C-alpha cells in the first residue's frame, strides 16, 4: 500500500474528462481540464485522441505539467478526446498502469479511463484469464475495457450496458470510439460525473464542475447513477443499464476530495464545508482566542467555525506549495522533518493563544501529532482540534485508499485515547448527524457513510431495467 508522503489523508483514485467539439483544439482543452482536476490524482496522467480513424494516446508519470512539459500534441485533427489523472488504489504505481487505455475490438478501437474501484476484480480477472485474455496492466480498468470489447452484443451501447451490469463497485468512466464519446456512472452514484456545454456548441464530461469552469463550459446536469451518456453527431442520448433505489454519494467528496469551487449532485462544496465548521462550533462551543486551519483541506471549515463562533480566523500554519511528492520515512525523526518541510508555524500568530485547529480528517494520527508539537513549540497556550469528518473506523472498498483497518487509528483507539496520542488539549470529531446536516443538498440516506459506520449499501436493490431515454439538444 502506498501513502501520499507524510500526509495523513485519504486519496481518491482519479479524475476524468472527455470533450466532443468540432471547433476546439481538443489536446489543449484536455490539458486545461486535467489541470483543473489535478487534485484528484498526481501520480500520472494522459489523454487519448482520435483523428476519425485511429486513436492515439499520450501518457506519462507525474503531474500533468510534467507529462506535457514539451507541450501538448498538435499534429492530430479530430474532435473527440478523453483525459485522466491518476492516484493508484488497484494496481501499482508504474507506467504500464497509466490511463487512458486503448484497445482494438471487433467494432474498432476503444479508449477508456475510469475513476473508482471494482469490488469483484478477482473473479472477473480469473474468468478472463481462463478464456485466454492476456493482461498488460494490473488495473481493474483493463478488465472493464476487455469486457466491453469481448461482448457479443450488436451495438457499442449494448456492450457497455452488459459490461456495466457485470462489474461491481464505484466508478465513473469516460470512453470513446472513433466517432462517439461516452460517460458512465455506477448504479449507486458513488463517484461524481457531470455534463457541460462548450461555448462553441460542443460537449464536456468531467469528474467535477471545476473541470467545466476551466474550459469556459456551462454546466448542464450531472450524469445520473446507472446512466450511459452517448455523445455523437446526433447530439446526446441517454440510456440506463441499472439503477439503485437511492444514491450512495461518497461523503468524502464533500469533506475533502472535491475542489471547494465545485458543485456535485446539486450541493455546493464550499458551502458544505462552511456548514461543517458551523456544525462543529455548535457541537463544541470551545472558549478560544483563535481559529486556524491545517492548509489547505481545513481552510473552509475553519472559516465556518470562525463565522459561527465569532472567534477570529488567522493563518497560523503556512504550507510550502513547492514541496514535491515524498514518501513515508522509516523513523519518527525523519517523518517529523518531512512534516516541517511541508508546514511551518507563524509564531507571532499562535504565541500565547488558545487555538482551535481545524482539519478535514484523521486517518493514522501521525501528522496531527507532529503539528500539535510544532504549535506548542511556537508558544501556543492550548490546542483544541476539530475534525470535519467523523472517526474513520473502517476501510473503504469503493475507490479510496484508507489503508487496512488496523492502520486506522479510530478503529483501535477511543476519541480520548486519540487525543492523548496526538497531544491536543481537546479533540472533537463532527458527528455523523452534524455532517449530514452540513450537506443539505443530499439526503442522509443518499450519502455513503460506510467508513464511519460500516454500513455498506449491499442491501440496496439495483434494477437492470433500461429506464428513461432522453436527448439534449
């Protein structure tokens, strides 16, 4: 299992984007869209483009700026492309696993990129192995594209629908053939996906609305759970391969994963995080002198706490924005030095103060303890910590890297024991009810809270009926 440096955070797997537009410079617009989605994955990235006959991929390790440091390809025409940024959950971090993937099939080439995690990967891989499939990667993405390409259904849409009914888990997918673009969302709606319209009459499919904004595209609607969206010369068609009785949108999209300027399933992310801060004030009523955040993920909730309490907010911790990706160090001393490289305390702000420090989550507790030590060294009188996620007690199987359960501090220690471990004077995790109140745009029953309460949605029936079809003009 790989972790993001010394940072005690969960990780969402990927960000995806697809563009269908006859007038835009598709490679350049894919680059800009992926840049806007870079927060969803920093290990690798790539794009796939069609010239109307063949599909070409351009992929590499690292940030999008590194992958295309020599510029985006300008030697291809065409009006369709897809792109991907990756953080690995299933599959190791190596060049073979960079997306999008492109394969040949009986109906021509197909390229596909996906965000999420399948829960029946082993069974499907064993089945395909037994039928003679040779795998080139260790990703479950390759399973999806193989299922589609090997289907015996007559049309590409029917092949996609059949394949989606065979895979289980959380996913959003963009795919393309030489003349069509597809967007697909899992039947529960765990992972986000939305549709936008370009200023020149084309279409964009993206993981988040911030990806549309970067291209000057106008949000049209979210892709619905269990929906296949097909974009072609004939416009946008919609098909449903399956649909659950209710959504199960990942609550961590609102807590941490999504950019604060995005809107997912009608809920403004920034407002939800402000609400989380306000709910934590209602639940704690701490008597303090100052509110600070652990940047950047705790910023908005900290502002919300300050607004509700009247306690002033200030920047007590400064983040080094030029520090690259590092990895867990083998001993406590080196781990602490790595945290100090990434964060520094503003002594004049915190000295002598009773501080409320707001962060989005505590996974293993290592980083929080080091930050508390740094604040005390800088002269903070007392440190009260508020966390805008409930205690993470269970591993996630739907595309988030929360490690094995034994490494989740809340699975073994009580809140009081965690408080002593990280060394703060007071510690509060937002309640599940408080979290749900902070996200009023999504009913509580439509939020996936399984990493807090182990309530996975296995009891939600999924129908395989096609459902409504409709077009967007």
